[in-house]
């Protein structure tokens, strides 16, 4: 602008101010009123977009937080991590919230029982069919260490065996810190094989072959102890539940010889067991519940006989008699209640008492008859003799082996006759039966007498 512009020139102090021709708006008016409709639409669009971005960011944050929600199954346990550091030993099955990756992580550990088979490590080579019956395995004269598995026992013999191992992961945090899942079975197998080799070097091959397949005996217990000790030293968090001897055999070329020995030992053991059962049965049938007590007292009686202790032997014999007769006994600090004896002992004693009573009654009856006959003989000897003769004749002719034939007097007839064959046969049969019974009775009496009379008590003081 030029200096001659009337609008921009300063007014003189003496001149009059002219009325303004242009009015400027005040600064208080809002910017929105000054914007045109296009700018207003753009601002609204930006504001809506900003709100949408805010909502999306909040949603993503929520999704990010809840992305750490994981389910642990029934056969699993969880170990939560924050920046790679465990925050708990284990989490039980169910839904659990943890920090999402990469802040946190949920490591899942299999908590189920696991069975591991060591079927080929110490077994003759059978390819992949480890269940081949032992009888069908073709053994070679020599064992190849590169091909065949074997064990060396403490008596320097070679044996073959198959094993199975049951184990669990029980300390899940320790397991997750120390063991990689892909290395787990190799580690357990190495620990168990170490235990097998060590224990086999301490036992004989007979101990191995006598071990039952499902027996929880000392061999598998010692193997489990060695293997578990190794796993504990590694801080593995794994516990071995059971080591099973699945199958075992001697070297295939020597197997028939070992089987014959084992069969003989088994037969001898069965014979001993059978003899023991039969012995118990016989003892119970003879003396009932008093059998063991009587056996113990009889041994004490024999000891007293051997040491020539007559007084103790008499006391032991008295106790034996009291027990057999059903009386209560207290001897050398041991108490035997009444009524222990039963079976043949009581039958023999009852029979002996009955026979004693019969003998006494018979003797008394004979005495009474003798005294009566003595009085009759003094009164009338002829009558008594005739009566006794008739009685004796009738008793004689009444016997089953006597045949009576009657013929007329003075006939002058001579008869030549034989005995009835049927009667003779019956008589012979009865005679043999009576002889057999008598021999059996005498034999039983001799056996019973030999038990207690090998040495007489009066001889002990000699």
C-alpha cells in the first residue's frame, strides 16, 4: 500500500475520526462456525474412526489377556511359567488362567501311568517279534554280542530276560525343569538297565530262574531301588511303580539241562509239601487239636531219655497221658487246655477202657461161676460133671466147623464120608480172615508200643 492510502494513514490529532466502513468479527467465535461443511464432515469421520480404534484396542487387550486361559485334562498336570520361571509346582485338571505368551506359558505334563518294555535288550535276537515263544526261538551254539542280548550272573553264567517297567511323573515341576519329553523313555530305560545289570551280577542263575514272573521278590525290588536312586540323583521327578520280570531263560543250548534240574527241584518241593499236608492230616486224625502239643511233649520225652533224666521223663509222660485223656495240663511254663485230644487217640483210650471193663466183668463172672460150681461139686459131684459135660458138648457141636452125623447102633455098617466142600470152604475163609485180623491187631499194638517203649524209664538210672 502507498502512503496516500486514506484508510491506512494515521489520523491527525486535530482532525475528526471517520465512521468505519468495515467491521471485523471477534475472536470468541468458534472454529466450527468458521469451517465449511466439507471440513466438518472430515472431522466427524476422524472422530468416529478414533473411537473404533479405541474399542478395537481394548478388545484386543482383553483377548490377549484371556488367551492364557487353558484347560488341563484329567491325565495331565500343569506348570505355569512367567518369563520362563515356574510360579507353582503343579495345577490340577480344569480351566486355569495364566499370562499369555511371550510373558507366560502353561507347560502340560502327562500324569498317567506309563509302561515301558525292555524286551530285546537282554533277549536273543528274534527280529521285531519279541513275543515269540521260548520253545520256538532258534538258538545258535554261540551268542553274538552284536546281535543277541544277554546278562552275566554272579556265578559267571549267561542268562536272558525280558522286563517291563511301570512308572509315573509325580513331581511335575521338577520333571518339567529337568526332562525333555522326547528323552524321557530313554532315561528311564537306561536307569532300569543299570539296575538290572548290577543286580544280576550279584545273584546266581538259579536265583533268576526260580524267580516267579509276577513275584514281588528281592530281585525286582533291588532293581527298582537302583533305578529309582539314579532317577532321583538326576532330579527327574519320575517314580518307578513296578519292575516286572516278564520272561527269563537260560542259554538256549543249555535250556533242556536247566529245565530237567528245575523239574526235579519242583517235584521234590511238591513231594515235601504233599508229605507235610499228609503228615498234618494224619496228626489231626490221630490226636486232633492236641497233635502239635503231643509232638512237642514227645520230643521232650525223647530228650529226657537221651539225657537219662528219669524224673523229667516221668513228668513228660504224665503230661502226655493227661492231654490224651482230655485233662488240662501245665508243664514247663506252657498251658494246655482241657479237651484238646480227639480222633484215634480218644477212640483207642475209650476202647482200652471198654476192654478193661469187659475183662474185669468177665473175670468177676468167671469167679462167681467157679464159686457156684465149687458149691455144686461139694453137694453132688456126678450131677455137676454131667451138666458140664452136656454144656461143653452142646457148645462144641454148635460151632460152624463141626458136622454131626447120627447112625443106628450095632448096624455093623462102615461109612466112608468126606466133609461138605462148601462148609470146608467157608471154614477156610473164616480162618484166613481171623488170622489177617489178628495180624493187623498185633501189628498196630507193636507200632503203638514202639513209640513209647524204645527204652524203659527204670533203665535210666543204670
